[in-house]
C-alpha cells in the first residue's frame, strides 16, 4: 500500500531529527562485551550502575543474568547482576517524544535507531583469586560489560547441591541445588511460603524426593494427605510436559523406601499405599503444659490439671508402677524429667480422669452429696462413692493411695471447674488415639524407623477431624524424633555410633500448628519448637515450614529459618515483614514477587552467593491434589 503524504512527512522529519542528533557509537564488541557503563546521574545510588547495550546485544543481558565489568583506566573488575531491564530506548530522542508518538499512532512502517539499557547491581569487586570483596569504588564510565556464561555463573552463584530445586532464571543452564551434607543449610531450617496455586506443593514434592535420594530421612506432617502418593510417578499432563523440556523422567519414590502413617481409628487419603501403618500417641511423653495449651484450658482448669498431674505422679510411685522400687535408672529419669519438654512416664488419660473425678466429688458441697434429706439426717442417702475406672487405680491399694495423696495435696475446691476439666479430658479420651498396652494395633511410632537413611515417612492427618488433635500429633512426632536424634548424636559423640542421619521434617500448613493468633496462648508449644530448632542445628535435624498463609505465621517462627523459598505473594504486609527477615534480596526481586508465575520462586539459602529467582523443577512424583 503506498504511503500517505502524512506518513511520508513524519518519516522525513524523524530521519532529519536522527541525522541532527547523530547515532551514538558504542565501542566494538570484539572483546565479547555487550555494552558499556553509563555516566552517573544525581539520582544514582551505591552498588548500582546503568549499562547501555548496542541494538544487536539488546537481548544478550536478560534480567537476573550475571555480568562482569572491566573498569577502564583503573583496571578493576566487578561482578554484578541485571536487576532491571533490558529496556529499549531510541537514539537521541525521548521515548515519549511527540514525533515517536506520532509514528506509533499512525502505524508508520518505520523503526528508528535504538539501543538497550539495563540496571546492574554490583555484587562485589573481583579479586585475582576469583573471590569477591565489598567494592570500595565504582566502575568508571564507558567500561565494557560482558555476560558470564553458565559455567562462570554457577561458580559465582555457588548454588550447587545434590538436592536439586530447579534452574536459575537468567542462566537456564545453571542448576540450583542444596547440599544435603552441609550442616549450615538444612539443619538451620527452611520456610516455603506462597499463595495457593503458586507451586509450593511442587517444590516440597521435589525437595522430599531428592533429599531422600541424597540419603536424608524425610518426615512429612501432611495435613491434607497430598503427599501420600509420592511412590507413583506423576501422570499430570503439565508436569510431564515440563519434565520433558528439562530431560527429567517421571519418577516416584521407591515404594520400599516410603511409609504412610495414620492414627488408629482414622483413615488415610491413600488406602491403596503398599506400606500403611497405624500408630497411637503416647500421652505420657507429651508435656503437660503443651497439653493444657492445645486443649485451651482456662486458668482455673490449668490449676486443677496440674494438681491432678502431681497427684498422678505420686500415686504411680506409691503403686510401684514408676519409678519401681530399687530401679536406679527409673529413679534418675524421674528426677531429671523437664515437664516443659516431656511428660511423666506411665501417666494416662484414664488415670487423670479418675483423679479429677475424685477431686470433683470431694469438692462438691455437702448439700449436693445427698440425694435427699438434710445434712445430718440419719435416713439420708450417703454420698455416691468413688469407683475407679482406670487400670492403675483398680490395682490393690489403688484407691487408698489416691485418697492418701489427695489428703496430702489438698486440691482446690469448686466442683464446677473440676467437672469442666473432666469433660475436656473425657473428650480427649474418646478420641481413642492413645497407646494402650492391653489392646492390639495401638502401637506408638517407632522413631528409629523414621530416621533411617533414604526413608520417606508421610504422617497422614487428613482424617483427624480437628486441629487440636493435629497439634497433639505434631507435638508428639516432633518430640519423639528430637529425642531419638539426640540419642543418636550422643552415641556419635561418645564414639559408640556413626554420625546421625540428616533428618528433614516438613510441617505442612504450619500456620495451623503455630498461628500468630495463638502464639501468646501457646508459649510452651512454641518454646518446644524453638528448642528443637536450636538443638537441630547441631544434631542434623532440620525443620521445613510450609504455609499458604504466611501472614498467620508468627514472626518468631520465621526468625528460626535461615533459608526461604518464596513463591507468589500478594500481601504487602507479608512482603514488608520478609524484607526485614530475608537478607540480600534486591528490590527487583521483591517487585517481582506478587507477579511470579506458577513454579517460579525467589530462593535464598545460606550457601548461595545471593538470593536467586529460580524456575522450580516440575514434580517427578505424583501429587494427589495438583491442579
């Protein structure tokens, strides 16, 4: 189609403007450079420089790629990362000038000369031995800039490891991984955060499978039962397509290396798994203070619960149940127990219910103890007598031991509070999830099995019914694994055993276990987690908190984590909190966080030279609830 006079006139004017302005001459790139540094402006900031790219090199420096700047004259070498751009700008004119606007508006078939611009954040000055040091100077203007190849970038980023996460954005040939045998990484704890649909489950599935393959023991506290099918290769079309692009096969966790655990009397999300195991909880190993918090007891109920617990301990001693007379080891254990950490051996819920019931009967007013008549009436019925229900108090002398200890303890009155506590304990007992040595099929978890090398243990909590029970299970599992790992580490220190197996515990929906709303009401529970976190750093025990509601996760929990995988997040308040928690992330990555595509994540681990934008690998194993 012939040009109109108006279009021809615009093109002529544009050509005249460019001829007048003159085309900038970038130095020849026979040295491999893609551009040069620009002069600083009044608004320039430390550690950032502007780099101009020739038209032919515009797409050779994509966002997040690493570059080397050879400063002219002083011959210093700097390494940096592209954190903004590349932007295309016309030569000699403003991009919003009237003449360019007219060209675009009239759809003229004319593209003026242009160049590229990127913003580079300086990582450090490169020394002769290849190490980086904080820069004392800035690259001088007109210094050539080259893009590092994938091999050089991998060396600089230090992001290698046998637990692969994905590929670095900006350097698609660079694999990003985490070293399983580095004590400063997984044992210093990880948080996987992001909104629904951002790719958290895919990240966690890959983390589980590859940590297991690296010889770690992985325990997954699975609220939804999403990871109960990891023994099968994925059949999801989107996952399969992504795996083909990366040359990865669909691959499940070997069935013999995986077990699915569910509470007695509860179902599982995958009843067809070849290795299902039911388990019961050990009430005697739960801290009484943690139990009070999880049950949400009032202050009055807590006072009575602790009094009943004290009576139970003395009754067990009197009945020669624990510690047994003459058993030096049991006596030592009884003296050393820290009830903020664990409970008293052999204490059961039925025993506590019996003691609470007896205390309630004693606390009742005399008028309520008679079914008819007045106090002192010879024909009045006697008050109902206490009839023991628990196995312990049915032993010879059980009731006498209880009465003796109740007289000595002088429990507080108010039968209403005692009855309310009895109701809470009765509800707990009706769950029928606690270990009973007289019944088959209620065995507790063998924690030594969970921490075997190359083992994946999924604790399926999808059928527990309510969060209080989930919290009891999680508290019991965490305590049991910590105790077993402590024993293994002590044997290693005494040169009586090998180095403990590195263990990774994945806590799904962590906000339900440790919510910000409940942190003030459950300080003991949080302190238990904090204690595990602190001990774990020395004993090869790492926690991984996963949540789609990071705003509900206490900042104290985030403070325990040194590694982060951040998928898409929209909440400005959460992003602001993470900015104060996760160090080294540049503003360009923070700006991208609300718009990350599914499968992309900002990843920060202690062994990285800097946080990275990573394209997470698709899951090779099957996820039950993947979109």
